[in-house]
C-alpha cells in the first residue's frame, strides 16, 4: 500500500476511585476533586463496577466541549498525572483498546482515562458539517484535561491516536507530562509507511471493497467481515488475533468520519513542530506491523530529541495485546521518570 493510503488504528477498565489529594491538580474535577468532596457525575451517572474479565460496558460520564457532547471514563488510583488513552482510527471508538489488561495494571499507580472521540461511540454522533478537523480533536483533548481538573496529563496514542497525541503535545507542551506513541502515524500523515497491500493483498482487497462501496453510497459488503479481513493483517500471533476478534465481535468503523479526517489532515505537516518538541516521548512499534512499518517509528524517534524507541519483536499493530507484559514494563518505567 502506498505511503499514507488509509491508516487504521485500534483498555480494560476498573471502577473509578475517589482520588482526592491527587498531585498536579489544576482545578476540581473527576480525578482532582475538592478536598472532602467528589465532583458529581455527568448525565451517564457513576462509573460502573465490573472488572475486566466481564468485558462490561463502562457507564462513564459525558460533558460538553466545543459544542459537542463527549463521553469518557476514569478509573485507577495514585497521585501521578492521569494517563489519557487515545484510540486509533479515525473512525473507531475506544472499545477495542479494552482487549487487554495493560490499562488495569497501569491503573495501580495512576488514573486511567478513556474517551470516545467526537463522532464515535457514546460521544455525539458524526456530523457532516466540517467539524471533523485536527484542530477540533486537539481542542477536545484539552477540554477533557480541563474537565478532569488535571494540571498535566500523560498521553498514550495508538496509530491515528499517536498522531493526535503529537498534535496535542506540540500545541500544549506545558500540559503534556509524557507522550507514548504506539504504532503512530507519521507527523506528516502521508509519510506513514504502510505495507498492507504488499503482505496481505487478499485481505486488504476485501476491506477496500467495503470502503469503496461505502464512499459511493452503494450496498457495502458485510462490515464485520470487512473489518475481520483488515484485522487479520494486523497481528503477528494468530492466537492473539483470534482472541481479539472474539472480544471485538461488535466492532464498528465510521467510514464517513475516517474519510473526513484523513481529508482534513492530508496536507498538514507537523514535522517542524515535532522536531521542536521537548516533551518526554516513548516511541513503540511492532516489528511486524504492516499498518505502520517500523521505518515510520524510527523516523519519529529521530525527529523527537531525547525520545526513546522500542520495537516489539513478536507484535504487529497491537503490541499492548500481543506483548502486554513488556508493554506495561516499558510504559511504567517511562512514566516513572520525571
């Protein structure tokens, strides 16, 4: 697949805890409540109980940011900055990130935050009104930080989420404590090295038939089958792939949102801003990631002064699913450095 032609992207959750006294709070919020008080939940009510083994949907809460209703959830404990998980796509909600226990393990020392980007999941539905822009998604992230009441946040972005994380960190460096990029798209979207066509032509042809039919307004092939074809190409381990597919049987992809955002960022180049970044950054990539080839991670690492780089030797596009123990160890160690 040529560079920049279609970026896919893709936390298990525990009950939110009262984190009164958390360090680094800018103002009262769900992770930084006032002393002896807890901020009232949003319209969705209190976060649900139910551990990761139940795969129970999170109840979470909603708030309005930049004229759009956004859904998010918080769980975990500790005094560290909240770790905001930015899923990939664009066009998926956060749910595929819940196919692993890495976020539960990381939540033992910090609040974990997941959210649905505008146009996906339980956030306000997609609107074809020109509002799907990089600027708006960055503004949504900043509004989420304010909603959390956190002085600074740590970010972990997967695929498209890494691109969005870089955009936020370049615009809000004082608010970004750490940045973790996992299988991230390149600072110039079109420079992302994608090898799916070369390695999985039969699976990608099935997915592209679905994309083409969707964009033309025709009768599209079965969406779950198309997504299964695509996801098949993204794993190193067949066992982990099958587990992921079973856990995400209801996965849905908003093709209209994907097209709108990819069009919006097609000519945008964050390269100069990324090269000027001084945010502590950890760059992660699967050695066998055909969606974001290791070359892309290598180039991001070289562009960000002082960044760290690690390749997962038994992973494709989802190292947090395929090598979770190593993922947790690397991220915990990195976030512990101040």
